[in-house]
C-alpha cells in the first residue's frame, strides 16, 4: 500500500522507469504518443483509450474537434522530463485521487500501446511509480531544475529525450506546452535568471544530501 497521501493543491515529485531499467521510448513516435497521453488522460471523466477518445469527439461549427466529456483536469503539470528509460514529473493534484487516477491511466495506456507495437507482453514499468511530497519552496525550485535539465544530470546527449526546459527558457518555443510555470518563474526576474539558477543548481545538488536522497534515481 502506498504510504503517501495525495492532497489537493499540494505538489508531488513523481518518477518511474522501465522494468529492469529497459528503454521504454524507442523512437519519436513513442515519445509523441506518451506526451499525447499526458494531455488526454488528464481529465475528470475517464476517456478509455486515446483511440476511443478521438472517435467520441465531434466537430464544432468551425470544423474543429471538440470533446463531449467533462475535460476538467485532475492534475496540473509544473515540469517534466522523459528519458529513454525513465521519467520525472512535478504534479499538483486538483481533484480527489487525481494523481492516482492519472498515473494509472498513463501506465495502462502506454503499456498497452508499447506492448502491441513491439509485440511483447508483461509489465513495462518497474513496479508502482515513486512519489514524494514537495514540502518546501526550496525543494520545489531545485526539483524543477533537476527535472528540466535531467538530460545533463545523466549525461544524455543526442538521445531520445524531452523535457519542459523549452517551455521555461525559450522565448519562441514552438513545441507542445502544457506546464503551469508561473509558480516557478514568478520568483525570478525573467526566464534567463531562472536558467542561470537551474544550471547552477545542478552543480550543487550532489552536495545537498536531502536533495540527493529525494531527487536522484
């Protein structure tokens, strides 16, 4: 039984990896499908599968697809990173059991997609996801740096990787953006100041034992 109790309005660091540390994202389509799930499974009403969700959508008078369900979100994303064999999120729970429901949908939906695509069976993720309550602003700031720059933490260069770093620090960012950044960025004069903070944070994170214990996987 999970010891942590998720409370609405609180911040949580969530992470999981592939079983036996195997890669769970093998090409760009896998990454795209996982990110699509992060958006579509984040609803009060369950959607079933992504395919079923697309079939249920209707076109409005402008020809755009619209949902017929209650699309109220159950979590907010603060930041995220997706590495070849693991991921990190910072989430805020918005509704009762929101994180539990969301993470269950992500695990089941992506595992089904991956196993079908690669003709495998069995567990894809290494047990239940890990969750830590973010109980201070200091932890929140340093955790955001650790997650946004996670590829540098692990020395991942020129590999399949995606994080919210672009949302935070690129003025003309053109990718998918769905993070609530204000809680972090409002504490800095501008994105350049946050960028400097995040890069400096990585240099000291191993020296701070409490952060090392909470963040390093």
